[in-house]
């Protein structure tokens, strides 16, 4: 298994910045300024995946319905 390049501290700091509505994230002695919320959400998703914080399924769940056209006797 490849070595993780991200830390829980980075994930937590990024999540906190997103919640606060700021584009600047600080952790340890580092300071990162992102260009947009979209970029932050994309990076947070990447970090979550590498840290194993997601189920791996992702995507949307959509309910589907079909009409039973068969006859039951």
C-alpha cells in the first residue's frame, strides 16, 4: 500500500476553513491559500480518500421506479 501523503491534521484544518468560509488554511508551520471553495472541496475529497475516510462508493444515490406490466394470476 502506498504511503499516505496527507495527514488527519491537514484534513481537519481544511474542513475547518471550509466551514468558516475562508480560503486560507493553516496547519503546523504551513499556510495554504486556495483559489476557490470548489478547489478546497476537491482537495478535501482527495485527502479523505487517501486517509480512508470515505466508503469508496461516492457519487449520488438515485431511486428508480418501474411499473409492473406483467399479469399476476
